[in-house]
C-alpha cells in the first residue's frame, strides 16, 4: 500500500490534469456555456478536497487496505463521471 503522502500527490496530480483538460476543452470548443465549465471546475475541486480529507481521516473500525481500495475505486468512478462531462463539452 502506498503511503498517504504519495496517495495525496497522486490525487492532486490527477485533479490538476483533469482541470487542465477541462480548461482546454472549454477554450478550444468555442461554444461552451461558462456556467457549465464553472460547475465542472467546482466539482473537480470539491472532489479533490473530499478525497484528500478522506485519506487523512480513515473510517475507524475498517481495515486499512479495504478502506483505501474502496477510496481508490470511488475516486476512479468520480473522475470518470467528470471526464464524461468534459467530453460532453466537445460535442
């Protein structure tokens, strides 16, 4: 299991990449609604803060490996949904 510091760095890097992708998609699409872009950016920031906080404060009584596996699956699912929203900007 990676340590908490590396896990936080990974989450930060992924969120930064997704944020960059959102900005690029909004700039190059040309016909995007600014409110939609702002809501996607807000959801990226909220997701990042939520998961970094969840790393720092694991649930008591739950095995560490199971907790962090569940956390990683939730993060992947959440980022997948956000990426789907970004892909919808280009259409």
